[in-house]
C-alpha cells in the first residue's frame, strides 16, 4: 500500500519553494525566457520555410533544432510555472511520467542534432566544392530522422526502466521537473543497474556527440587559419566561438547532471543546472545560430515588410 501511494497521489514538485523570494524572481525570468524562446524559434522555422534562399541543409537542421527546442521547453516550462505559482505543489503521477518520457526523448534528440549540425558546418567549410554532393537532401532527411528516432528509442528504454523502480511512498520530488536521475534518487531499492544504464546512455548521447563536435570544429579551425583575409578569419572564428559557447553550456550542464553518481550533487545545484539546459540554452540557439546571421535578418525583414503590405 505504501509503495503505491506515489502513483495514487502523485508527486510534490518542490522546485524552489523553500526560497519564496527567489521563486518569485525565477517565475518572471522563466516566463520571459519561455515566451522569447517560442517567438525566436517559431520565427526561425517560418523564415526557413518561407524564404527559398534558406532552403539549404544548414537551415533545414536549424528548423529541426528550433522544433526540438520549442517542444523540449514546452515539456518543462508550463508545468514548472503552474507549480511555482500555487501553494499546492502536487503533480499527478501520469503527468510526471509523461513529462519524463517527452523531456528525455527531446533532450536526447537535441544532443544528436547538434552533432549533426557540426558535421554539416565541417562539410561546408572544409569541403566546399563537394558540399552539395556530400550533404544531399536524402542524407539530410536521414540524419534528422536518426536524431528524432534515437531520442524516442532511448526515452522508451530509460524511462521504462526508471518508472518500474519502487518508490516506497516517497512523494517529494526536490527538483524542477521529472527527470531520470532525480527519480532514481527516490527509489528505495538498489539502483546500480539503472545507474549503469544511465551512464551508458549518457556516453552515447553526450560524450560521442561532443567528440564529433570537437573534431569537426578542430578541422574547421584549421581551415579558417588558412584564410588570408584577417576580416574573413575573425568573422569565421566569431561564428565558431558562438556555436561552441552554446555547445559548452548545453552539453556541460547535462554532463554535470547525468555523468555522476545518482546519489551525489547538491539539490539546488541540480535545479539551476537543469534550468540552463531546459530554459536558457533553447533561447540561446536562435540568437547564436541565426539571429546574428545576415541572411536570416534579411529574410525576416522581407517577411515582415511583405506581411505589412
């Protein structure tokens, strides 16, 4: 009876309820970031679809990334905002499980998609003459499908193993959303198998993509250094450094959360780290990848001007 109470009564999603003033400030920040995230990423999808000049592999992958970011943030932010704005922090068991599956799948897809985008940039910079032959439409569709499907598969495996863990009546979820490492901590049985499985999945979806990204940008950096024009070199380095900043923030925070023993790390640290890769990074992506891009700015101006008339 005690072990079933979590599924019957749901969870208490505590979040930052132990710090009321901080919770009120974070509510406003998260709401603002969520709205800007929706606007920025939706704009990227619309512009990439409507402007024929942007019908290229780079913007195809960016559209996929924006779609993932919108869905990923939406799987976390609305529930978090509702919980933060009420005294009753209760979240249904079904809602928690649904959030667990969706957020895990979308987060994993983003990890693969960022690596795919790094490969695309490598092909564009290092193999410009063969770029269209290498990154052809069929390959683009296959790589994007792989990113989405891999997220779905790892979500089904990881989350199914996690929800089977007995919680023995533990209902207090001291986190901002339902996440695999946090639910493992609640389990009242030996979780060694789950921790090993989580570590293996983390290596596949974190370490391998990061390695691909670093190798790709290593080749890109070498190609950029060969550019004789100082202005061209500084522009290329500026773009690469911006992309790498997003990669460092996104992968760095997730690696901190997932590639460590489930029973370690302070609770508040984990909450703020999760805020970064669920709320902050999805907003940075449209700013770093596209809103600084002249082609996108021009396409947006054309779109706004055209709609005005």
